[in-house]
C-alpha cells in the first residue's frame, strides 16, 4: 500500500518548479483544478494530460513514480464508471446497449469516462503540488493566501496548518493501515476471499483500530505543540518572508496561455454528448 502512495510525500529538488513561491504553486494548482472541473471534452482532457505530464517532467519526478500512485484508486474509479454507465440517462440520450432493465446510453458512457479521467488528473495535480512543496512551504503559502480573510474573523494560520497536517497525515495513515492489515492477516483473516461485499465488510476490523490510532496521533501532536507554546497566528513572525520572483511571473504567463488554450478547446469542440 505505502509502496504505491505518492500523495503527501515531498521529493526535495532544485528544479524551477521546486523553487517557485508556494503561493504560486498553491494558486496555480487551484486554478488547474478549476479548469479541470470545467473541462467537458476529450480534446481538452488530452491537452490537460499533456500539460500535467510536462509538469512532472519539469520537476524531474520519475513518471513511473508519479503514475503508480493512481493504482490504489483504479478499483474505486471502476465502480464509479459502472455507476455512471448504468444510471446516467439524460433526456434525449441514445441507448447503445439494452438488456432487460439495463439500458446504457451514450451520454452515460461519456459522462462515466470523463469523470474517471477528471478524478485521475485531479489526483495527479494534487500529487505534483505535494511532491514539489515541503510542509513548511505549504503552510506558509496557504496562510499567506488566506490572510486577507482574517478581516472577517477567519483564523488563517490555524486553518492553513490544519489543512497541511491533514494532507501530510495521508502517508502515515496508509502505513498504519498496512501494519493493521498485516497483523490481521497473521491472525488468519483473508482479505482477498469472497465477493466485493464480503471483502468490504472484512475491512471493518481495519478501520476501527485505524481511527483509534489516528485520534491517538492527533492527541500526541496537540500535546507536542502545546509543550512548545504554540499559540496560533497571533503575534507570530516569519524567519523567511515569501517574495515573488521572475520565475513566478513566468509561471503565471504559462498558466494563462494554457488556460486560454483549454477555454478555446472547450468552446470549439464542445461536449461529446
């Protein structure tokens, strides 16, 4: 499980993508996610996939390493695709397969496929962000972007820290889950036997100790922060002040050009259904 996990892991590097201001990377990733949500055809998704692969290569991240994180998601994507295939029946959609009460439409096929591609690319964009940005940089960048909301009472620093800790806990929880599964297997539990429903119920003995360990780690983290007199954002100063550089403005130009290409593809090609 942990061997195929890439989300929440940081790979140090000296590439242009690593050296960007964290605010640029967080805002850019958010913009890419927004573009991804609006994308509505295969041509635009192909362009987005090519841009994502270019980012992976620019960060000098092994392509196989970045893509192997998608492997644990494939069963869930397959289930989601089947559900969209069976239940998406918008008015006017053409039926391409019928068997008894099962009617599969062309719209259901396209919607299921496009949603699966969207989830995969969304995961890749988030993975690139965490692979090229350290925990400290993520916290500082998120806090700086949320700071204007402090005027309406939003605790920017605490919220940013909570989000980053949640993201960084993903590898830890995966490692805990793997240890629990190995322990249960040593006691005779066979997680690979039976149909899908039975295998799902077999995961409950894993989820309960996983949640208990998660709360235990959270309590230990709170104790550690309190022992170091952590007081949140009030009166805190920064050892490193974030400053935008020439590479950050160049990155925004690249993003603007790519966004324009995506918009043109979405308008010119249109929906496939």
